[in-house]
C-alpha cells in the first residue's frame, strides 16, 4: 500500500478444493486421457517394446494426472495464498503459487464491473467486459482462456460490489 492509504475492505476467496463448470468437461476428458496413456504404458511394457515407447508415455501420464487431480490442488493452493484489499482509490489483489503476484486496479481505469452471486451470497466480482454469452463457456477457466481481474469466490459479494461502485463514483 501507498503511504496514507487506508484499507476499507479486505477478504479472501473460499479455500479448499472446489469444482467449477469446466470440470464437467475436463474430468471425463482427463479420465479418457489417463486411461489411454496407462493402457499405452502397460501394453508397451508387457509386449517388450523398445524402452523409447515406454518412456514416451510417461509425460502423457503426468499431464493426465495433472488434469485429473493436480490442478485442483494447485487451484486450492493459489486461493489459500490470495488476499484482496480495497482502499478509497484502488483494488489490490495478492496471489501466487510459486512467486508472489500483486495486481492493483485504479478505480479510474476500471470501466466495467460485474458480479455473479450464489445462493449463499458468495460470488465473484469481475473487472472487465461482461461477455454474458462467453461467461458460460468452458474455456474461460482454462489456461489461455479469456481472463479478467477479479475478486473470486468472496463472501457477501453484493455488499463488496456496492462498496466498489460507491468508491468508483467518488474517484
């Protein structure tokens, strides 16, 4: 924070292993991927194929295991290390798995803000264009998918959203 800045709100995303919409597509794919690669390895070893064939399948098994279970643990670890803060001038987001990443958005530079709310009043505030059609697309949560800065999975999302909109009007 800058000298003289005072926190108005701080929060963290929900922790633990969570499932997203994209998992309905990725889990069946990763099961097929893992099944095929394990079959490849088993067959190449049982048939006495050259060592190259057995070694060739190992990276694919590792990719499959990451898709099947590893990504859940990395996502949970990232959220456990994430902290959000709001001052009268900006929104701060600190996260990172292997190194600390800090993102700061000035209220004057944020043109569009939207939020989604679950029945338990938790939700996500997104800073950027509201692609209402694309927000339901599975690629949005995948690496390389369209990502915008956001306060993910926070409690009382509507209250925080209203604070941000009020602060943005004042800026």
